[in-house]
C-alpha cells in the first residue's frame, strides 16, 4: 500500500472525530472512576470507541459519495483515491475489531458497542437525511460515549452531566452542518431540517440549543458537583458558544459555517477539560 492510499484511508476515518471519541470515553471513564482507576479497562474502552467511531466515519462516506461530489469533492471517495468497496471494507474491519475489544470488558459494554455499530450504520444508510432524526442520533451517540465510559468502570451516574453537555453541543453542531451542506443535500433530495424548512429555522433551532447550554453550564458548580476550576474554563467555553451564535447569523456561507462546525468540535474538547479539572 502506497503512502497516498494510506493517507486516504486515514482521512476516511477522520482522525479528529476518532480522537474526540477516544477522549470522550477516556474522560467519562476517568471521571466515573473518581480516584480509583482501572487503566486497562479505560484504555480498552477508549480503543474500542475510537475504532467504532472511525468505522462510522468510513461508512458515512460510503453512503454520502454523491453528496460529497458537490459538498466535499476532496474527500477520498469523490476524488477517486479510494473505491466505495474500500470504504465498506474499512468500516467492517474496524467496527468488528471495536466490538470484540469489549469481550475483554463486560457484557453491558459489549451490548452498547454492538448496538452503536448497528445504529451508526442505519444512521448513514437511512436516517441521516431524515428531518432531525439523523441529528438526534449523532448527538445521542456522542452522549452515549460518556455513558459507555461510566459503565466500563461501574459508575455510570458520574457520566450523566458530560453526556448531556455532549448531546446538546453536538445537536447544535449537526444543525449547523446541515445548513453548511444544504446545496448538496437539496440536489440529492435529502430530507434534512435545513432543506425542508430553510437555513434560518435550522440556525434558529441551533441557537436555542446553544443558548440553553450556556444557561445551564454553571449548574454543576452551583450545585457543588464540580469545583471553581470547572467554572473558570467553562466560562471560556460559553464565550466561544456565544461567538458561534453571533457569527453564524452574520455569515451563513458554507465556508464560515464549516469553520464554526470545527470550532464547536474543539470547544467540546475544552468542555471536557473543564469537567476533568473540575471533578478532580
């Protein structure tokens, strides 16, 4: 395999998304563990989550090849660096590996991992272009990563707050991405919220979600769940969220919305740092 093809496979997996999945599960597991860490379980769970996330990204590109010819022509499949069959084989290989890693953990983790693969496949094949259903699935799966991490170490109750945070920020991000991709989705007759109702209602819903998130981020500190360290860092998270809201109304070009989508992704990582330091 030459270096160009290897790079195309890595691009198909979307390393940043994989990193977010790995860090989300690791953070959830560490937070749920409190001060007694089962590092082997945490590493295995994070590895499994990363593999399943990478597989989901690959199968997403497999089903989205025609839309990506319009929206993202530099992705590996539209530009011809890989065949659709290559993407399908990659999905199958990494997903199966990710599921079987859970055999080394526990039964509940194995069930969640297998269910996640099935749900993510159905999302890409059927529900991605359904009004809000696809958005909710992606946000739910991101939040589920935290629940999964809590289950792995036996303290799922400590993963609830980060799971809710992840759900909200990713729900809003999915709506922003829908508006970014509206041209290609419309050509493919995709039934996304932005296509059916227009970009402004989609951005309005994203705005409501992000403002609701900002309004609730202080609660874990006020309820003495997290320390002052959390509040200081989450204040930065809130400023970024507010910037995203303002910017997406000022400039609704695909280029700007793509930047804001990426910014929300990085901001979620900062939120995880806030939770980690605040729970310490």
